[in-house]
């Protein structure tokens, strides 16, 4: 029986060729090359698997209801609605089967999420600016547009305080 020569290429790949040790690595044929690769990297006995739903990597160590809230456009109410629609048990993401993941992905794609939702909101604000409505003008000026008072607060929109030279008290 022929000897097997294994040469490590990377930490997870190795090239195996048939032939003696004197034959060397350069002498093997393409049909004699075999790549062995582990399915998922393991750290401390735990396999790591990323789950992508709606174009976002969601945490796989949390329950479904909380992990799909990492997707922009899905909050607590919509996450619970998705679970009810699918009649899916609220278990940890890494315990879901492939079929359950596929149905979850299909259900999430029915909603307006991530980039599409952000684009929709941006276009709505741009439309308000174009027609010069009150909310559009407030967006342009960087002021609150939902009726908040601006005398004291709204520093996040107005920016840092600017000192204005005002009246000085007369000294006696």
C-alpha cells in the first residue's frame, strides 16, 4: 500500500498526496489532492455559526424574539407578530433547524426593513423639503418638527450653546 504524505497549508486545510516521502509535494497529480476543511470554527468546544436574516447577522445565543430586533425596522411588537404568524417557538437561534430559519427569512423579507426603510424615510423628508411644508422647513433648519419647545431644550438638534452678548446689569 502506498504511503500518504500530508502537508499542512493552513490551520484548517491540508494537502494529502499519494506517494512516498521521496516523491515530494510537487510530484502529486490534481486528482490526488484532497482538501479537508472543518465545517465551522470551534473555540473551546463551541462551534460558531453566524445566522443572517434580512441581510443582518443576528446573535445566535439569544432567543428569536430578541435577536430579530437587531434588524432595523423590526421592534418588539413586529417580532412577536412574526413569531405568531409562523407559529414558531421562541427558542435560541442556534437551536433552530434549517427549515425554520428559511421560513423566518421569508417572513422577515415581507416587511420594509434595513436599507429600503431608511431610503423610504429619507425620500419622505426630501419630499417635505421640496413642497416647503412646516415639517420640511424644520428639517432644513435642524429644529424639532413635532411640536417640542425650543426655548430651553433640543440641544441635540440645535447644537452646542453659543454665547450671545446681552444686557449687562448696571453696577452701582
